[in-house]
C-alpha cells in the first residue's frame, strides 16, 4: 500500500508493527482508559457475565463488502460503536470508535457520538475535518468523555483510503500471507484537541482492511505488545473467502481467550473490477457476459428462520420471490435452517455457528465471498441488492 500524508511527506510502501514511541503511546492511552473504567465504580462488584456469542452483520455496497463482528461485555449495550456511510459520491465513510467504560452509560455516549459522526460525514468527506467536528461536539456530550476513533474515507473507483486517527489502534492491512499495521499518524483521542492529520493509501487488489477496538487484543496480565503480535499472526493468510471480521475474531480468541471488555472488529474489502478477455470492465463486461451466456449461474441461499416469528415467514416468502425473479439468469438453491433446532453439522459451513445469531438471517453461501443479511428484507429488490444478485424487472 502506498502512503502519502497531507503534509506532503515522502511516499513510502510501509506497514509496520507498533513499537517504540507508538507502543509507549498505546500503553499510555490504555492506562488512561483503565482509569476511566474504574472511576465511576466506587464499590467493588462482581464483573458481569461476558456473553458467550459474538454478533455478526454483513453490509454490501457497490464494490465494497463490510462485515462487523462485535461482543458487548454487559448485556446488549456497549461503548464500542461503528458506522458505514454512503456519501453519494461513490465514496464511503467508515469509522470505529470506543468510549471508555461499558454498559448503559458508555452505550449512551457511544450512540450520541455515532449520530454526531454521521452528521459530520454529511458535512465533510475529509476524515480530519470529521474528527475536528467531533472534537467540538464532545464537550456538549460529556466534558469527561474519553473516546478514541479511527475514521476513513474509501474510494472504490480510485482504490484509495484516507485515514485520520484519534488515539485508536492502528488499522490492520492483510494482503495474501502478509499482514501489517498501516504506518500512519496517531493523534490524541477525541476531546483532547490538537491538530488532526490524514494519511492517504493506495490499495492493492485483494487487500483486506481490519478496524478493531482494543477489547479484541487487550487481556489482563498481558502486554499490549503481545496483543498486537497475536493479531498479526492471526491475520496472516486471511483473504478471499476467509477474510472476514468473524474469522479474524475466531483466530484471535482461540489464542488469547475471550475479551473482558466490549470488543468490535470491522473488515472491509474493495471488490476489484474484473476485466473480460477483451479488456472491458464493470458494466460493459457484465453486459457482454450476459449476452453470450448459455448457462445459468448457480447460487445457494441459506435462510435461518424461527417458525414462531412472523418476520421469518415474511423473509422466506421474499427469498423465494428473489429465486423466482432471478431464474432467467441464476439457478438458485434455497436451504432453510430452523434456528430453534440443533442443525446437523453438514448443514452449516465453517464458522457459521458463530456468525448467525438472529432470525431471520439470509446468507448467500455461493458464490463467494459470503454475504449475510440480518433481520430479513422488505422486498425482493431490497434483498437482491443486499445479496448482490441480479433480478428481472417485473412487467408493468
């Protein structure tokens, strides 16, 4: 990945493992975070039970596939927050943040920051300016608020990503068997002030990006350096169909155990345009392929349903409508899984048991990469767009 900064510094091809000054900075930030976690609690109390399941959500936009995997420490509320904003210019805003603390109080502040973040994205497509707008908002939310945030603007057409970082862990870049942290600039956490800077990277085809909160790698009695090393080792080789937030989470927690804090992982992949034999790309290539196609493409949809839930019944009907309207170009196989019953091992793929946590859920199993839609869809057109499937137009 090529890097450039707004300060017109030298262009490099670096990714790196945090060390030296950066590791010291992270030790200081984590120490402050621990202080903020402990300050509101004046009497000792047993730690709440950590939920056993991670939650997963997949979002598909034109040429961008995002998966979010998160786990609140307390109930269903967390101080972690994330957002994906379609900026209507072909670019996409991506952010992940972490408010110190956990439970309802942290979740309330995180939600306020997330809404402020969305408004900031609408006001500016410059990530450093987004952070400046959030700095202005922090004091009105809570003068004592401590939060970190990584903010990025992704341009799929130019295959670039611009990043501004307010005290958050460095973004992880994975290409093939190589993994490294983007060697960018880490500015102070939100609300502390100071200049906000941005670094621009040229993405290489097939590169996966992982945003995460410190809950993924921070463990009591273990240094943050060890956490970063585990993350790097776990990420190597995560690409293609295995390059997802859920798979990275699974690898990390298998090495260092489950987190004792809110934890979130966001994976992002820009889907490259595939040139045809005559060099055409994009819509032109797709149209040419469609004109000469003689066989329908095979697609497998897996639907996770709860028979007692009305939304599940509606979702199954929508899925079958998608299959009917896609029939001219696709051969759609539908697998239905009753989530109230233990599923046979053959009915689930690798990692599915950790990925599906709610019904209704629709998963496009093939072709890869897998795409998952949680909560069903209101129409066949909406579901087809989310699953990146072509539909025949209904006659008027």
